[in-house]
C-alpha cells in the first residue's frame, strides 16, 4: 500500500478512452521552468467522435513496450512514454514494466491533437493500472507533463488551462478545468482533413525555437492572455460571434509568431478553406476557422448551420474529407481487470 493510493496489482490491465480537443484561444510557448508549463492560457473544446483508446497491461513485458496504431514503436516515442510512466512508478514505488497499446481513429501527429488525447488516455490508464486513486484534476496535471494540451482532454466540453506561474517550480500542480457555458451544446466543428500524413515539426521543438527566434514572441506573450480572457467572457455570455472573431485572432497571432521563426503550418488547402469560411460568413452562415500545428482547418459553427457549412468546406480543393464533431466527454476508463497476483482475471 502506498500513501498515494491503493496497492497496485502487478498484472493489472486497464483501457482508457480520450478525445482530442481544439483550442479556441491557443497555447504556444512554455514557461522556462521544467515541468512543461504553458506560457499563456488557453481554452478548448473537447471533441466527440474522434478517439484515442489506450490499454496498459502490467507484468507481461520485461521492458516497456508501445504499439501505436498496430505497429510496434521504438525510439523517441517509446522513450517519452516510458519516462511518462516513470513518473507514476516513482509515486507508487513500482518497477513493473508496461505494454501500452494505443490507437487513434483519426490522423496521428498531424495537427489533429492526437498528443492531447494520447497523453490524456495514457495518464488515466497508467494511474489506474498502477493503483493510484487520483482525482481528475491530479490526472490532468500529470497529462500536462506529457503534452500541455492533454491536460484539457481529461474534461468534456469547454475547458480552460491557465498559464504556469512565472516563478513556479517543477513540482507545482497545474490542471485544466471545465467551463460551464450554455453555448457549449450548440457548438459544432467541421475538421477539414488536408493530409493523412504526420506533421513536419513537433510542437515542443517549434515552441522552443519560436521563443528563441521570433521577433514577435514578446508581443504574443502580452496579447494571448488578453485574447483568452475576452474569449472566455464571450463564451460565458453566450456570444458566439465574439468567440469566433477572437478565436481567429488567436490562431492568426499564434501562426504569425510561429511563421516568423520559420514554422509554416499553412498549406494551399489551409488558405483555401479559410477563404471559403470568410465567404460563407458573407452569405449569412455563422462559422469561423482555427488552425493548429498542421495544415487542417477546423471550422467552428452552430448546430443550425453545420450541414450547410460542411457541404461547402467539404468541396474546397485539397480537402480529402471532413469530420463532423461537437462537444465530447472527458477521458474515462472503459475496462479494468486485475491479474494473477490477486487471483482475478
Ligand atoms: O500540447 P502540445 O504540445 O501538443 O501543443 C499544442 C499546441 C496547439 O495545438 C497549437 C495549441 C493548443 O492550445 O492546443
């Protein structure tokens, strides 16, 4: 038995599901202290329909193993997952290695937030498998250490992640928190998939280089919290059009800053979809765009307009397919079994 939870079962097997999230006000950049604290606050919508399912089984492998979308993975991805599990093992004093089997039903590592759902599912499955009784806030803090946006995927609907404190320490807790807004249930997202491939630059390295090289990084650090606060206030007030205008401002400021450091995530298709969104607004539809660290445009709209919006953006040259989504649930355990050490199966 540990001070942090129940005794852990050396043959436990746990399956967790998490959904990606799309930020309306973006996080880009990290605090200088270790521990993966975001430099600016962000607010996102967790998406239904797109899922990562992750199973962790203890006591079946001598070394940590990672299977991603059906293929065994080694190198950086395995090292990152293993280091993440070490955080949990250090808390419970366990040496049990894990077999991690994880799969996404949407493109992996291409700016569709697979690291958010991936680390959210991994954090939840790992804490349960190693016997920790942590509440969701503590699991969110753990997930953030893998990928800051993952902290948000522990929760459903609209979710805020504040910035880490300037003079913080690595061990400080920083969890995301859900925002109750009546607007949430009316929100719809049409993801315009521009490629099924992986993105060229990982976001962690791109953020580090942006902080070093962009002449606009200081302006971003100043402006992003203001955009975020106004956007959050508009969401709480149910003001969809202001939320939309500010979300576009946040995305463009983030990409302007990243571009000035050499990171160009926009492709021809990205620009064409953005133009199409602007045109359909002129035609009276309520829609706005956002873009993350990849070429796909995510179009936010309302339930009443989603059919028309999807039909138009789906025909834009270069859009391979669209994925329609809306507010999704937070991460959850879908199966848990204990193993031989307790006599269960
Ligand atoms: O959590 P990361 O390291 O994958 O970075 C996510 C960064 C953006 O998706 C571009 C913005 C955000 O707030 O999700």
